[in-house]
């Protein structure tokens, strides 16, 4: 396993398994290597368990690829990614959902395989813009919660965030999740309009507004590596 040591102003050593092969160690600037090695030895069982969990997560989304011949999740359903040459009303870079035999498919119309990734990510962005943004606005309006801007982005690790100004940033990868998970993600970020932390008050409000919160959070946790797979290269 690759070990990355990051020196910070924190007072304690923090460990984070970023992927099955990478462990990030955040340590105070004055802590020596010998002490870090002792901590790693003491936490070896935890580190190994976390690495196995990350490997299981990686296997779960191993076939998700924004390229011809790959698979893309939409609303929790796997779709085969199919490339076809543009023709008629199907312009370069356009996409549509259809059946490819018995299998749901995302058909992308590009002249080259290299252009498929950009077309798929553009489809996800537009889908999130047309579904998640109006839903978030409607929910905030129904609950009389002050909401700022809602933006769709392509964050590498985060599913979403809420700023102190009340602006929401939602990951385009969210449309890959089942509908109830998408709704939970919106509720989670909207609850930060009332509580900017993850306190007990926040958790109570989240559970009230998202009845399937635990199940949805589990899905997001299991698919935590998905946003990173949907980056522009």
C-alpha cells in the first residue's frame, strides 16, 4: 500500500484509506516518522479492513465507464453505452436513452470513440440540471427555507455541498443513483440551510425529511468512488 504523509497544523494523527492501494496519513508537523510507524502498526487491523472495504466498493462500480462498450448508471439502472455515427436529427455529441435489445442503453452519437466520454458527461450534467435543480428549488420553497444558487458540478469526491450563503453544489453523478437516493441527497444538503453541521439536530431533521435516509446513505457510501470515475480526462 502506498502511504502519503501530509504534515499539517492538526494536533493528532489522522488516517484515511483513499483507495485500496493508498493510505493518507495527516500528522502534526512535529511528529517524527518513528511515531507515525508505531501508529500504523497499532492500527494495522483497521487499515486492512478499510482497504478491503474500498476494494469491494471499487469492484461494485468496476464496469461503470463513460465510453463505448462501457456501462452507465442512470436512476440506479445499468445502461450499456453504445456509440453510433450522427445521422438525421441526431447531431454530433447528442445522446438518447433507448433499448438495445433487452438491455437499456445510452446511445451516444459521435464520429469517434474519443468523443463519447464528453458526450456522456454532458448528458449527465444536463439531466441533473433539468431534474435535480428544479426539485431542490421546489423542496426549499415548500419548506420555506431560503435557498441561494443551485449549481451542477463534477466534483471528484463529494456528492454535494451547501455553502454558508445557502448555495448548493450538486454532483452530476447524483443522477446515477436511484430516485430515492437523489431525493435524500437533496434533503441532506437542504437541511444544511437550517444546520450547517452534522449535529443531532441536523440528523433529526434529516430523518424527518428523508424516511429512507439510512438506506440512501448506504448507497452513496457504497458508490463513493463513482464521482471520480466520471471526471473529464
